[in-house]
């Protein structure tokens, strides 16, 4: 299939820059088989069945966006210039891979100062990113990053406004526990403790997995033939408790519904051809496109995605390209809010 098969026109005003409050007040487009209905996330206890299993991602977003100063000697004397850094992946030895702006002006050996006592040396630079070695490690690094960093809002929000203190709460799920993501699993942003309690009382169960969402989730697809696209790898883990819950749900005839594309990609990575799943840890670069046969997931709760994105390809694989076009046309006509801080859909093929 071609990249243009996943394009659509989205009015700019439908891109959400703040979430609704309370979280479950977000709208929910329920697409089940051939039917569609306009609901709210708060209606999930009425929509889901006892015995259904929601697979949630417990990754925690780190304040990965840093602004620093680099110092360079020139003919005019000492020159300082601002550098914007977005951490993308921890590497062995305490170093980090990061995006940098401006990238071309950074040189190996340069030091970027982010705050008093918190700095990093550029130890490698490629055409796409840099590798940084920070002067702090472990708890001292975490504390300095928390003080100096900002939440790494997606580009389509960052272009409209800067991250602020409210994003520390808004861009984090209520069940975030394992630090390491540089983007939120945004479908999960619609849950609060009250909704979780109501779902539990309904007989809906939960399986907790972890996939650290990387900056690659925002990178555009640059090839016309989608078969030529290469996904960035992300680290994930499914423990024995989660694997057992998934298999028990399937054995009992319940539905396994992933909350977010990250959770779905992880369970599909770990699944066997026969639909079995066991504890799993590693990196996944699974690329789900139309024609893929789902082995574990019976449904997906997810936000509305960018045109021509890998996530549009994933939902098209689950529901069928024509069906997704109809779902998105309905969402636009009904003025749903799009992207990370926007409304949600529940897709049940």
C-alpha cells in the first residue's frame, strides 16, 4: 500500500492542546463491527463486559526536554548559544541518545550546561542525533533532570504552546510507575482512579505491561511504499502475571482489549503464531499494517492519529482501511478532538 492511502484532511482547530477534565469526560467513538455510536470514556463500564481484560501500559514519561547553553571560542571571544535537547534512549554506560536543535552546530567534545552542576558532553554526533554523557548519574541525575527538564510534548502541541507545570500531571497516566518513556501512551490518559474502580466493580480486569514509548512515535513516514518504512525499536516487558491474565481471559472467552497502540504492539510482538503469550522482555520494532493477522488483541482503545502515520496503518490493519476512513470522517464531522490530548475511540472489529 502507498503512504497516500492513509492521508486525510484534518481541520487545524480539531487538534487538542489541552485535555478535558475530568479525564473520563473525553468523548469516545465506539466502533463495533459495522456500527458507530458517540459516547464518553465514562461510559466504558456500560460498554465493556464482565470478563473483558484491558491491557494497560505502566510506563512513566520522564521530563526529557532540556534547554541548555553551549560555549564556544571564536575570533570575537567566548560565544554562548542555546541548544534544545530531547532525550530519546538510555544507552549502556550511563550515556543517552538524544535529538538536538540545532544539531549541525554541535561538535564532539562540546559541553552543554543545563543548570548549575548539571551538564553533558557530546561524545558522538550523527546525521540524526547525538550521544551525551552527563556529569551526574543514578539518583542525582534523576533529581537534576526532574528539576531542569520539561515534559516532551508532541511537536503538534509544542508548536502551539510551551510545556508548563500542568503538563507534569496531564501528560502522565494515573498508573505510570516505570520511568523511561519520552511520550505518553495517550489512550491511557483518559482513565482516573474513579473509572478504574467502576470498571473493576463491573468485572473488567486489567493486565499491566510496560513499553517505553520513544521519540520515533512522532517521526514521519518518508517512503511512498510503506513496506520500505523502518520502525524505531522500543523496550518492553510482559511479566508472568500479565501473560497469565491474557491467557486466562482467552480461555474463558473474554476479550483482550489493548489500551493504546503501545500495549497492542507489545502483546502482538510477544505472541506466538498460535495465539499463545508468555513472559517477554526485549525491544520491539513491530510494524503492523493492513494484512496483519492479530494473534492476541480483540480490540483497541486509542486516540485519533496523525494522517500518514504508522498508527493510522495499525488501526487500518485492525478495522480495515475503508472502515477506518469512515470512522475518521465521522469523527471529523462530529468535531472530535484529535491527537495526544484529544478524544478516544474504542475499536472492536
